[in-house]
C-alpha cells in the first residue's frame, strides 16, 4: 500500500497501540490558526463540532487540512446520520467522524457503510481531494488505506444506546465509544444530573 496518499491517522494509531489521546472540541472558532494553538497546547486530536457549531464544508476543509499538516487528528461531529454529512466531511479532509445521538446497532452499521469504500462500504470515490492532500496514486491502495485510517466515534447519549452498548461497540469499524453526558441525562429523564448513579 502507499501510505503517503492517505495521511496516517495519528489518533487511531495511538489508540490501537493502547496509548491515551488528548483531544478537545472546537464549536465556534473558524480560523485555521486555532489548530496551531491547540497543537502547541499539547492536544493530539480535535473534534470540529458540526452538530451544534456554525461550520460550512469549506471551513471544515480548512480546519481539517491545517490540523493534519501539523499532526493534529481532525474529527468532525456530524449533525445527523446522512451520506452527505459523513462523506463530504471525509472528502474535505477529516480523518474521522463522531456520530451523535446513536440509538441502535443498525445506525452504526449504516455509518460504517457510508464511511468505508467498497468492499467494506459504499462511499463514493473522489480522487486527489483534501483527504489525499491532493496527491494521486493507486486507486485500490488509496481506498484500502482510507478504510484502515478512517476513525469512527459513536456517542452514547441515549438510553437506547446504553441498552444496546455491547452490540454497538462490537461492530467492525467502531473505534471509540464516547458518552455524551448532557444528552444522556436528558434521555434518562434526569436533565443535568451528570453525577447521578442512574
């Protein structure tokens, strides 16, 4: 395979080696220089919040490209499980997707299918784009490398997700499960009670 076409996902690499990853979320700031500030502060990954944040696809591309160039893994939290949100974010250069409001294993399987190229999924192929740093190479190698390097974070923030947690986290393609405490507390009927034993 040709590792120079699709950049190495440093967050995924660290997690698979059992190493912790320090990350944060950007929800308001749209200047690419923010990525440099985060890297200098010691962060290794950044989640670009497109669920609640005011980001266009152009801004996602600029933030993702800057982050990748300086060794900060860019992840996009998408607003919904829909092909354009996931595929465009990855085509723009994000190295992973955070999927909010997960309820069921079927949702997660659908996300993996959207994010992965055939034969693992049904993602359409756009050559020489931001995710490839505008390089070209073997299409088969590029697709296989992208499938290996793309990271999926599922957000556990509904009581249905808690019930289905084991089925969700064992789906091939899921790399991280992250609790969304505020929405989970709302789903459990105890809004804002983040330390409740429930």
